[in-house]
């Protein structure tokens, strides 16, 4: 009996024409090709099918400033009305798509504009920072970095390499702990006393090297010193072979929005060298702050 059932199932399967992958059906019926998305969908099978369809819906809605109805939307993305409806309903519940209560036409939701604005802000900062970092690297011979806060850490969003030998190869986008980097200490110094205490209460001060500050009281004293001097140092605290120095970058409100710094190997970045480079570093930070609106309020 078991063998008979297997035979029937095989015969039934053989009679069915092979189904096209969902992504292939989507492209075949859509007037807009999405090659990268389709290749990913084929590789991942059904895992990202709904995601691919949701993005197709968002993209199609974004092409219609006057809005688009469900029937037309379904036709353009190559989906059944019920499938498109449920996906659009989910996007509406998340706020990324909105539906006019009278016309029932779909339009792009405000959160998408907020996301785009955030990306543009960061892109603009990188665009402004890069040539200034290049000048700073030429002046000091060292790698220059611009970092902003990301939660309880900092992320490098722009960097340039100096002309000196043995340059650091740290890439843009790396996330670093705040408590043992010069860039991070500078950003911590911009926090209010209450914000700093909350940070200290929730973050584990893990050591990266034997020089890393892991004591809360010691870090408080370090941050106080940074506030008083306006400059932060990392003496082999994150990488035992590297020293860094950083200063704050401010916006038009006078608030610290990030930090700019230089770093190099300890045999070249001596304490005397860091102090000598401080003037060029502060000048670069002032120029970057000015370019981002500081002093214009």
C-alpha cells in the first residue's frame, strides 16, 4: 500500500507543470526589472519572497504621486489582488504606506521620508567631512576619522589615510566602544551628567587592552578631564599599538554631533606628536563644525 501511494504521488507530481519561482512571475508581469532582487529571491527561495513583493509594492506606489488603487497596483507588480491587499495592509499598519480614506488610493507614508532624510543628513555630513579630513591627514601625516554616536557606541562614517608609512586600514562603518576610544570619550563628554550616569549603569566597560578604562569612577574622571580640556586621548586603550586624539564637532545649535580625530602607531604618535597635532585637529574640527552650521544660529 505504501508503495502504491508513493507511485500515485509521483504520477500526480509529474502531471503538474513546474511552477515558476515567485520572483520570476513578478518580473515577467512587472514593467520594471529588478535584477538584483530577483537573483536574491531565486537564491533564497521563499525566504524573502514577501520582502521582495513588499519592496516592489513600495517602489510602485512611490512612482505615483497622485496615489494608486489596489487593482492597478496588483496589475503592475504582478500579484493577485488579495496578495497585494494583504501586503499593502501590512505596510499601512507599519506607516510606510498610507491609504486615502475616501479614494482608497495608496501613497508613500511619512516614515519613508523620515528615513530618507536621516540618510541624507549622514550623507551630507560625509560629503562635507571628507575633504576636511583629507586636509587634516596631509597636515599631520596620519589617518583622520569622523565618528558619530550610535547607541552606546560610536561609528566611523568618514575616514582618510595619511601619507606616513604604516597607515591604519580601519574601514568606514566600523563600530567602536565609547569608553576606550578618543572619539568615544569626546562624545561621552557631550552627555549631561544624568545621561552619563545612565550610560555607566547599563554598559559593561569591557577591556580591549590592558590600558582600557574598566572602572566607572576612573571613566567619570576621564570624561570630566575631556570636558575641561576639550580634547580626548586614547593611549593604546583600544588597540595596544595605536594612539588617537579627538575633538568635538558641533552643529548650529552648539550641540556635539560627533568627533573628529587622528590616529597612528604608538612609535610615531608619541604624546609630544599628539600635542603638536592638536592645533591642526582643532582647526579641522572648527571648519567642519562651521560647515555643518555651528556659529550660524
